[in-house]
């Protein structure tokens, strides 16, 4: 596989950009020192400068101050730290938390852990395109609500929430607002300095950066309790020897994204949706046509299993996936598709396509042709066909 | 600095082995898929095979089964997961935990967090060379003791505990035994299959492997509660998209270590200790002469600040450190040196030397010469001199 595969699955596959590896290399092979302060030798200080530079660069991409950005081992850790950290640090002010039923697993399962610890969690419903109604959020907030966590965009169907309205509700109600921005960072312009968001999760591997590194925006003044104890790294909020090659690679990955690239990605994605809708019968677009992240399409091909499509596309050299990265090894129905009102048949027939830097417009022709053939073949042999 | 620097600080500096980077490269640039099961496309399955292979290789180095080894983001996370995870999973059987006063910060500060949650922690004292007396351990264990965490070797003074005796006490008392093996893995032969150790922390960056990756040995049947929620990775004990390049690099780093290398390292270290003791006046070796990890020397140069020595050696092109990696940015007295009965003067005058693969025997001549000069110069200008 490898070189000949057409990847339409950039959050779980494709590859790291070679320029990211080049940027990381000196911090693997030349200066591998632990970041230190002025009390130690000069390579430690240089290492700290590289870390600071990466932090500053990422903060600038996010529209926040460098002091408001901490490195973690990835989006999962960031969301755990945000959700559990904010809940535990503010538990003297209440024990009620609000989230949605379509969050990705790091948030969803952190909520479950908090429920076991005695917190009370409200799971907001979403509409049939995956949107949270800001009025529903407003109505859910009670006197003892301390935290709201609503994703910026959905990991499977790409629905882009009205983060302005949602975060403003929280600001008015004086409740901490966390958003999982894993699937928007780099691909959808937003400026944390202009939004009343208090905590935001971002990750590197979804933007052709390294695995094993992520970040959390912690707005100045937002109280969170560290979840990892040890040294005093990352403003005392995240212990552990800093992964400087990872941080440098993360910053480089964010730096390499251009507006043009995002427009090209959106054009390819739009063409894919249009053509699948018109050229393959009995399909449903999951998520909205417009307000979705530019890289994502998610389509149900009725009366066919998404897993079968994935396998047959794989044999033809296409990498797509069902569900989210966290999810793709389970055969359970997607909680996102059922969350937007889809039944199990719709959930099991859904396929997620994610475009990235390395896709070319001819990929759309190739995948549409392959999908048409695969879906028709599978429907021909399906026991459901003709029912 | 960089190329001309003589590193004697391998756990916090030196560099990653180029062969490790070569091993990681294909998993950055060619197959960057998320590890998946048979339900997905073939690159995901290949990625899972690479992860399994790395796990198997590391498990074989440790003398355990592949199923007993999980990947984490580093030693800090491993120790947090081991200590908090075991305490929380077994809290229905008791709330007493035993550790030592000279543990590294990930264990020590996890204990502090557990104390806030209502656990009762006993901190065993060590003798003047840093050893824990197995009889003290035995006497500390009560009916409600659920966990013991004692490091395999000390992060600063290199004292190698009698892990056989300590773990046997725990086995007899039916108490879970965790050991932080960060500074022994690769450098001191041990076989987890032969020892009644239940949990062991290891890390990659101390053996010329990548940062941001570590591991935890979880003996079959040992109950721990996951600390990071999300997907179902790592047997459900550690959520998060797997860092496959990191895992492959970790396995390669462990693979590259040879017995000969460890002997060479020990010879250099022994020569350094002998010469510093005989050629520099008023020095104290911290930790034992014999039962210490081969790469470590830790010496107090009385009436001189360790920080000053570090800075002056840095100007001459030598990288050494005071304290541990977690510690080196603080000016507090080392809790390890005070733990072995040293006063603040002894703690502040201590310097840690750590040998690695890239040291050569001439480094010993160079550092002894430089240290003699620096210490004499500093003593000449010290206000303490002549007191």
C-alpha cells in the first residue's frame, strides 16, 4: 500500500509532512537537552527557547498569549485535563456540567468518569444536522453549573457549531466553556482572543504534524487542576519532560497550512459530496451541507455496511473510515449518527471521507468511480436488497 | 554548543540515536495510519502490526508478556497511572500506601495528590547511601496497605535498591508493588518475569530514544484504574491515538543497548569517581560506591554551589546537572541528598554526572581536569572558604 493509496482519511492516516520532520530533526539529533532555566547549561536554555518559540507560534495561530497555551501528549490528554481539571478545581462552586451527546470519546468518557465521582452531567441533544441550539444550552444551565464542554466541530460528520453563540451563553452565565477544537484547528479560522472560550483542545496529528503531541488553551484566570503530577513543567499544569521535537513539529505543522490549501480541500470535498449525492442512489449526507469543516464528508450508503465499503475500497487502494479514530475498531453503531436521529442501518452504512494536503482533485474522480462500483456490487449481493 | 559539548547528562541531554530516527521515519512519512483492527483498511492493520511488534520487543527486553506492557507518553505518566491507578482501583481493600522519601517527583507528587483524596501514605526513610531496609518495609505494611511504590534506582544518586527483597516482602504481604525503573531499564539487567513486581515504569529518552513515549508494565491480574479516558487503546488502560513512531523508536532504542556498552559506561564512571575522590579535595560521593546504576556518579564538592559548577563547566563545554530532570529548574535543596542525611550545604554542592553511549574514555580526563580547575577557582572566591 503506502504510496499508491489514495488517502481520504487525514485524521487517522495520510502522513506527516516531510518539512515537519526536517524541523524536528535538530531537536532529536543535535539539541536534545531538557528545557531548563538559567540555572543550568546553555543547551538546556536553548532547548527552552525552542519550546518557547513553538509555544509562541501556536499561540499566535490560535489568537492567544503564549502563557495561555500548554503542551500535552495529544488531544485526548488535553480534553481530559480540561474537563476533569476544570470540574475538580471548581467543585466548591457546584457539581453540574453540560455537554452534548455527540462529543468525541475523550470528552464523553471523561464525563462518565466525573459522574462516577459524583458530578451531575447533562447531555444536550443535537438536531438532525448535529447542531446544538444555544437556547437549549441556556436552559440547561443551573445555579450549580460550573462547566460546559461543546465541541467546535464534530469528529465524524463535521458539523461546525455556532461557537460564538454557545460561548457567549457561558460568558453571560459565568460558566467555564471548553471546546474540543481538534478538527477545526488549522482548517477553520478562529481567534480565541475574540471568543469567550476558556479552554480549547488542539492536536498535531490531524494537520500532518507528529503524533503524541497536543495542546490546551487555558485562558488566563481559568482554574484547572493538573491531572499529571511530577515536575513543574507547563506552568505546573502538566508534569513530564517536555517533548520538544514534538512541540517544534506541531508548530511547524500549524505554520504550513495556508488559506489556499483549505480552499482547495473544501473544493474537492464539495465536489465529492455533489457527485456522490447525484451519481450514487440512496445516499444520505450526514451533517449539514454548508456549516461543516472543509475537509469532511460523511455519507450513508443505504443498505450497505460501511465496514464492507471500507474493506472493498481498501482493496482498490483507497483509505477511508467509518466513525472516529477512537471508534473505528469497534463495531458499535456510531453515537453521532444515532445522535442526529439516524437508525442503526444509517449508522452502519456511513463512511467518513477526510481530505488533506496530499489529496489531488483527480482523487475525487477516482473515489466516486470506485464507490459507485463498490456500492452497486455490495447492494447486488446484500440480503437487504429488494426488501 | 551542540557538537563540541561533552555530555555527562544523558537522562536530560545528549541526543537521540540516529538509528532510532531511521527506524521511526517510515512511520512518520509512509505509514502514518492509526492502528486499527481487521475492520478497517490495510494500512491501519500494518500500523497495528508495527505497534504490536514494538510492544513485543520491549516486553521481551523486560522479561514480560507483550500483553503486560502498555505505552504511555513517558515515565511521568506511567508512574501517575501506576500509583493513582492502583490506589483508586483497590481502595475498597484499604487506603494505606508505602513509598520512600527519595522517590522522583512523579511518584512523590502522585502520593501527595492521593493524600488529598484521603489516602494515608507512609514515606520510608533511607540510609546514608540511599537504601531502603526491607525490614522497614515489612514493618510499615498494615492490614489496610494496598500499594507499595519504591524506585528501582535513584534519579540523582543512582542507588540501586534490593528490588528482589523489597518485592518479595510485598508478595508475602499480598500488596501491589510498583517500581520506577526509569533509570535502570536498559542499563541494569532485570527480568520482570522472575520478580514479584506488579507494576514498573520505563521511559525511552533516558536510553537515547524519543521523548514523549514511555511504558508501564502491568502484570496480568493487577488491577489499575485508567487515568486518561477516551478511546479503547492500550487494553482500555490508556486512551489516545497511539504514538506509533514513538513506540517503534522506543523499541529500537532498547534494542541498541549492548552489554559491552554498559560495561564501557561503568568503567568510565568508575574512573571518574576514583579520580574525583583522589584528585579533588573535600569531596563526598553521594550514594554507594558499588550498588549503583552504571551510568551515574553524584559528587558533592564542599563549599561550592553545584549550580556554579554547572555554569562554569558549561562555559568550558561540559554539560552536567544538579538534581533530577524534574528538579533542575528549581533552586530548592535536593530532597534526595537531604534524605540520605546531607545538610543543605552538601545538597547544594552536589553535581550529577550521567554517562551515555556517546561518551568516550577521554571525556573522563577532560572533565576531571575541568572540575579540578573550576572547583579550585570557585573555592578561591567563595565567602565560605577559610570559615
